[in-house]
């Protein structure tokens, strides 16, 4: 592997950390170590500088107030914007996803986002709460996606991003598509945590960080993640 130590930044646990989103860090660390890659997880609070030298950046979900504060601090800091420009993988969940766009709505008004992804978010007619599933973009090779969503915002994609998935259950961006990606930046409404429920997405992010083809990563035992996925998809079809 080109990389001996993978430095993963988990951003702003003091502001953005709902529904076990920190689990994404644990999943990445586990799957990297299983491939013989050392991992240095770095939890960076919102009163700290964001390291410029990490190999991957994770941003979780959060309520409107903390989301607005996080966006302002990340804009001030600038390191995540530069990391995106440098092609570093970024995974952003829900509030983290919205704040990567041009603007988002919180506390009854619009806020500027980091403008890393060509999208903007406003408010929907009701909160989207519950299971979400979808057929992911075939180019990503990650199969059907599964997660849990809880958000009031709706997201409108511009030309420079692709939807992460076509929605088969739940709402996602707007009831038709879910999440977005461009280059090595992925945003999604999936909590759950997303990578525990979508291990192929975890491996895709790892492969981008390490600079290898995802197919060249040695397999890991996915008995439990596969059981979890089956159970979640079955629960959805039973409810329909
Ligand atoms: N505050 C945002 C919304 O309600 C994001 C919520 C979340 O991260 N779960 O749309």
C-alpha cells in the first residue's frame, strides 16, 4: 500500500455527532487496520485548528444551531476547503452534507456553506424521519445503500455533482435522489452510521485515501454488516 499510516480527522464532535455518526470513524479504522494500514484517528473540536495534513475528513450530522456554528468555523478555518481542492476524501453526513453546499437553511434563515459541493439546501414541507434506501450510482460500485434519516432540509443538486443514489425508500435530497458526490467528496443523509450499514462505501473512501483500486483491497469478514444490511432491507420490504 502507498500509505503506511492513515490520518483520519473526525470533525467537531462537540457540535456534529448525532445518531452514532462517530461509528463511521470506527468502521474506517477497523477496515484499514484489517488491511495492515495503521490508523491515526484525530478528533478535532470546533475550537481547534483543522489539520491540513490528514488523509481523510469526516463530518457528522447535527441540529440547526450547532450546524450553523460549525459552518462558520469551518469557513473561517479553510482547511477542509483546501483538503477538497487537494482531492482528499471527505465524507459528510446530513448537517455536515448540507454545510458542504453553497448555502443551507437553519434557525429560520439561510447560511453560507463551504461551497465544496455544487448544491444548496432549503426547508421541506415536513421532517424526513425513518429508514432510507436507494440504488447507488453504478460508477461507484457500492451496491444498494441503506441508512436512517432525520432532517428538515431538502437539497437541490447543481450540474457539478452526481446524486449518490436514486431513492427507493425514504426522502433523501428530495424524494427522488439521495446524497451527492464529486471527485472524492461524498455527502449523504444516511446516519445509522452510514459506513456500518454500507461497508463498500467505506472501502471506496479507503481506496481513494490510499490511492488504489477498491477491488485490490483484501477482503474482510463482512458477515455481520451483511446481516445488518439484510435485516434493514427486509424490514423495509415488510413495511411496504
Ligand atoms: N439540521 C439539519 C436538518 O434538520 C440536519 C439534521 C441532521 O444532521 N440530522 O435538515
